[in-house]
C-alpha cells in the first residue's frame, strides 16, 4: 500500500522536505512531490498503523490517504481530515462518486468539462479515450486515466544496497608497524568477506583508506585477478601493498570498502595463476565448455590488412596439440614465458601471459604507472544510427543510438581509410567519440554503403 500526506493548513516553505526526514523513522522510503505532497512506501507493512504514526510525528495538520494506487491515495488524502484507507478493488468505486475537481484539473480544462456536463469522475471515466483526446487534448487523457483509477507512476526509485564496509579507529594510540596493520586488516577482511558471502557476491575491487594522525587520509584501490570473496586472496594483496607503504604520518584508523561486486554464480578457476590452487575448477569449467561448444582453444594469426576486423584471425588449435605442446615445454617453457612477461612489463605492455600470477598482476597495477585504456574490438562492426552536423569537409557525429540515444560531448577525427577494388572496395571515416555517460567509442562511417557502424570501445 502507498500512503499520501497532504497538508490542510498553512505551513512554512520547505516543510515537506523536513517532514521526509522525520518520516523515515516510520517508513522505509519517502518521496516528496513538487506540490508538497509526501508519499510513504508501506508495501508489506500495516499501512494504517504507519499512517497514524506519521500524522502524530508531524506538527502540520495533514490529510492522509492509503491505497495501492497513487492517484486514489492522493484523492483520499484531499477529502479526509483523518486517515482514509481505500481497500484493493474499491478504488474505481471510490473515485466514481467524487467531483471532478478532486483531481485538480487546470482552470481551462475544468471549465470545458463542466461545459459538456462532466461533473464527476464517473462521468469522465465513462467517455471513450479517443473522444476525450480529440475534444479536450492530451492533458485530459491523463485526467481520464486517473478518473478510471489507472496510475502507473513510479514514486519510489529502486533502493541501492549499501556497500559492504568495515573499519577500525585506533583511539588511544597510533600505528606505524605494517605487521600490526596486517593483523587489523585480517580481522576487518573476515567481517567483510562474511558479509559478501551472505549477500551472494564476489568483490572485484576494494578501497583501502588509512586515516593519518595529522588528519589526512591515504587511499588505494586494490583489484584481484578475478572477483572473489576469499579473505586469504584479499589479505595477500593488502600485505603486498603494506610492505611498500610510505605515508607522511602515523596511522590512526583503517577502513576497507567494497567498491565493485558481481554475483557469485559459480566457483571459478584462474588459467593464468597456479598460486590459487584452482586446477580442479579450471578443469571442470573447460570440460563444460567442451561439452557445450566444442573446441575452445585458438591462436591469433595476424596479417597486414588495413581493416582492423580482418587484421587478426583466430585459428582453432586441436586440444591434443595444446596438451602435447605443454608437456614438451615443461619448466623451461614456463621460465621463458616468465622472462617474456618481464620484458613486456618493462615495455609498459598490459598483455598477460600464462605464467604470470594474480599477485604479480595486482602488483603491476599499483607500481605508480598510469592506467591504460584497452580497445575492445567487435569481431564484426555493428550498424548504429548517428545524427551529424556538417563541418567543413565531413559530417561530424553529435548523437548516436545503440539501444538508446547518447549525446556525444567530444569528437576526434575523421581518420580516413580507403582501398580495395571492385566489390571489395572500402572507404571509411573513423571517429573517436566520448558520450555524455563517459563511454569512449570507436565509430566509423562507411562511405560506400552510407551507413554508420560501431567498431569498438575503450575501457
């Protein structure tokens, strides 16, 4: 049920916002309308009891309506000096006998309705929708729906669960020893991981905050190789960070907060890390993939083709050949791979090879180098709609539609690419664009087909 409160006496400006803070003590969610009406979410609760408790907490005289339909609760609040409850199934009957002004139409529409004899909600509800729209306009259609007890407004947005968080303040002393900090972190992670397990979540990132004795704060974000709720995995990352800790003052408090999560659907194995002892999970996952889609091992074959989607071709590799190759390589192959990984890291590459551990990856992420964007390329460019404006010798994109319309706030390009012959010729204008919600997209206009495509994005 939904509760509506409408003031019946003079009240100071902004009273509804102040009332909302007070009413959160009796209802889980509260919303305020532009006209000063206050809504309470009482679904699953005793609405009559909550409504009376709400009226007692307010210093302003209010009418109170209770119904499963917002407009019915609103009308009941305007016609009652106490709490009026409209039971489910009785909404249309309640509105039928009410005068049309209970819905508070504007003066022009109210005059038109009275002029043709529409005096009650029942009179308006009996008309056909088409007749109402043609005779009185679109605003009257909304009123017509309300008169029929039809109201699909969403008054309360979806509630966002609080982030899992654990903290401890050192009240009578400060700490500078990393081992003592690690001991405290271990206890905090235990509480944090237990809460994640209870919610059925795995953490992708943790925010570590150290409160300093001088009043400042030191923050670092930690990311594991894969989402997990394992305390030992997160403790290993935190200890690795604390061993290199350099802060300007002693530490007076520590806090851990989960900043990114995903549902814990299944146990996962890490193909790139032998340190987590997840070989059994890896074998089970690979077996399921083989059963459902067949061969899943591919090697990239790179050529010099100018089109990105044709430059790299994934060639399937028989599983028997992969197993035979791994046996032959043995420890020497793993050693070479490790050396190659170090060379890649020194060159600033973000490529991950099989021999690198999750702990090494996490350490690389916090070695002081700036984060890098990675291009996620679609295997086949996807057609999209794009609105453009003319700028000198090209059409610059200003909005794009790939499921929803997004405004483009920054554009770089065009980078023109053409070649081929006959039916294989191509001519493209590539643009790097930033949308209003922060996405960095790679789009292009195919001049041959006069069509826009999404080729990929950076993250």
